[in-house]
């Protein structure tokens, strides 16, 4: 992997991850004004959850035509000035968190309030607008993994960042605003609620992730496995399609993976995505997110793992988060996890 850093015309950073050396970045011709994000975090006094307020994101680009895609290289609306790239990562123009956010008063009407200081990045998997992660060669998936790992290490070193989350949203049903194959990375200034709950469970059983993986590998819900990784549908799956991809060795984050683990991950992850796309006659809408240990706590407790889930519950139906899930966070799944695992295993044939 060859890494090249540059700056866009408004000062945001862009990083190219190439499979061959020799890139000389092209200057951004757009002459954009400096970014002035206002990202604010408020603490819900009833639950303790952090809620981020970012009014500027309401004007972000929404499903533009292909000839105006900001992720295609070198076009008039492109965030990527170079005429081609393998993998490109740049600071989001409409961030949820940004270290450039100005200070805010410590409270509003008695509610705790703070700057949303962090960083949000866009990860472009390929310069091919019509591709998808599942259609990329294994070598490119490996480059994406290296980029995720490198960004995890860099973002974790930013003062005030508490947790780094790399993820991909795919499909209009999920709510994507750009069709070009890409993902995002959030560097949060707090530990997320889901991670806090996992850390509490792991504190009660320090080998929780190892015990869970051992039990799943002995059960009926394994989808695929290798020397270093296992993918399985969890017994208590919340979503109609949900798969966890977990390393056999305890590692806290993507940056801690060794070369052999990264090599196998590239093969198995692409295989998993292809199985998901084979479930129905249309590409599966999904969210694929990497759960990583926080920067400063619980690194011996929380094991890196991927959670991939989809709202599609049948070929012509999607699951909406209605009263029970949205209102009470009490999940109801219409699809037995064992059935999903069996279908995903069969889809690999």
C-alpha cells in the first residue's frame, strides 16, 4: 500500500491509498471557502445518551445524477481532483464531528452541552461508480482494509477522540445519499451507547467474546470460517439479516490485525457480501460496521468484530423500526437466525 496525503481547496485533508507507487496529487481547482462546521453534543438527562446536533448536514448532497457524483474522480463536482484512484479518503464536507467546531456554552436549559470535536471521513473503495465492495478484486478489498486500519490509528491519536467507527451504508432503503461505492469513518468524542453496554457485559465476564465465539462455532449458525475469522448469525439477531464476522484472536481494533489476518479478512469479507447479494434478486441493502474498542478504555475487554445487518426481511418487504424498536428499543425479529444462516451457507454454492 502506498499512502499519499494532500489538501482540498478548503483545507480538508485527502489521503490516497494506492496499490502502485508514483502518485503526484492534482490540485483542487474549485476554490472552496474554508470549512466552518458547527457540531454540538448534548447529553440526554433521561438516558445519559449523547445526541449530536449538526444543522449544516441538512444541506448535504442527496442522490445526485452520475455525471455530478462528488466521489467520481476529476469531475466538476468531484471531491477527488485526481483523474483516477484505488482508494481515497477525505474529510467529510458535512461532518457530524469536527475539531474546528467553536466552543459552546456548557449547558442549555440545564442540559449538558459540549463541542462535537472529532472527525468524519469518507472512504471511497474504487473510482468505478457502478461497482460495489462485493465486486472488487480481493487485492482491492485488502487495500480498503489497510486504509481502515491506517485511519483507525491516525484518528485514535487525535486529542479528545474516544472511539473510531468504520462503516458502510449501502442501498436507498438504508438511506444512502450517494450511490458511488463508499463508506465512512466517525471519530467520536465520546464512547457510543452500544459500546458502553458491551463493555459492561464484558466487565462481568472478561472472556465474553471468546466464550461467545466458541459457542457459535460449535452451533448451527456459522456461515463461513477460516484460520483467523468466523462469520455467524448471532442467536439473538435483531435484524432479518444479521452476520457477525469475528477474529479468532483477541484484537482491539483494525490497526492491531496482522498481515495474515488482513489477507484472510479480504477473502472472507468479499465472500460474505456476495452471499448476502445472492439472497434475493436485488443487491441487499445493508449497514456493515466495525465495532472497535475505545481509544483509552476496555481494550482488553472488547474484541474487534464486524456487524453486517439488513432491513430486508423478504424479497419484496423491508423491516421498519416501528413502535417497539424505535420507541422502547425492544427488538422483534420476524426471521429465525438459524434460517438466515442456512440460506447464507447455501448462497455460497
